[in-house]
């Protein structure tokens, strides 16, 4: 890994959000409410809303500045106003810490950021390249050209990257080295051994055994009917979570509906575990989960 800065900066209590009492719950989604203007808001489980008054909202020509949520909604990363630091906010404690050596600049105006489970790594994409940053040490590794990080394993020991045709490689994070390859990208499971992916036309969920180089099941796991499957994520306990969406135009009562289902990989049993609706007043929301 190349080292940018080796001093860890921890900022406590900076930019405390409005309604901080709701900050202990995971975030369901983030966005700009009403008009497309500041501040960023986080809608957390339980119905509370947290305002990120310290977060940069726009980068250039009203283009939205990057912000990302961890797959479990317990961490949020963004660039701060003022000093321009890239920070990680832990929702359970409200603690904010800066990623050493990373500051907002004109080169960041079209940047993309994504956050790993546990908030350990941030993927920073600028123009045609991607880097993975260790948020504690500031160390970074370049992702091979033509590849994009798609999902981390629940313990963030491995990362799955995809190319333009969605062929995938799996890399260990320490050291950063290729560990295996799979024919399709998706949600990377515990220990980097299993990849969950949608089958053709999102008709079901397939499971790929990385070590054996073959499917784990004879047929795909059926997905719930009446909505569109959008995301898969592993919850760290060996179970798979599936998210579906019902667009506003198809749903009575307004708003876009997101539902989560728990999938047992061995039996293929699917059970609904929760859901929420995003009002139409929220512009281009960022939904907790993996990159769609």
C-alpha cells in the first residue's frame, strides 16, 4: 500500500447534527428534502431525521457532492464544509473522525465515494480511476485499471471488483492481492467464499462458490413477486438480505417503497423483515445497502 499520511486525526463533537438523539439508530436513506438545497438529511430507523449541517452539499454548478452510507446504515461518509476533510460519522456514538491526508479540492468535484461495512475502508473514484482508502491510517491502494469495487465481505477482509462486462475478481485487503475470480458480480459473502447475485432478468438469486468455481444450488432462490429486486447484502451472520423496490408511480399513497427480506441460503426460504417508504419530496435519495 502507498502511504498518504500516517497520523490519525480524530475529531470529536464537530458539526453535531440537529436532532442528535436519533443518531443512535441506523440510517435508512439520505437525501435533500423539499428543494434541492442544504443541508443533507439522514432518515433513521424509528422515523427521526438527522441534519448534517457540517457536510458539503454541492461541488460545482449545483452538482451534488458525494456522500455514502455503509451497507448496514451505521456509518456515513462525506466531505466537511470549511476544512474539506473526508470524514466518517458513526451513528451510534456521533463520533466524527477524519480520513488522514484526504481533502476536498477542485479535482474532487466529480468524485464518487462508497463505504465498507464497519467504516474501515472508503472507495474513492475520480474520473476513470478508483482507490481504496484505509480510513484509520490514510493508506491507500489503487484498484487495477478498468475495475470498479462493487462489494466488501461483511468483515471487510475481501473486496469484489467488476469490469465493464460485470466479470468479477476478488481481492484480499491485507495484502491487496487477487484471491479468486467469478463469472458474475454481486454481494460478497463471509470469508470471500460465496457471491450472491441476481440471475437473468432478476428472476432469482444465485449463489456462487468461489473456491469450487461452481454454483452452490441447482436452481436460483425465487424472489418476491410484485416488486423489483434491487440489492443484496450479507448481514455478517451467514444470512443474506434482499431489498426490493416498488416505484412511486406503481404505489398507492405516494412515495417509493423499499422492503427488506431475509434469505436463508441453504433452504432458500425468504421472509420479509421490514420496509419503509421514501416520500417524493426527497430528491434522488441514497438508500442504505450495496451499490445498485
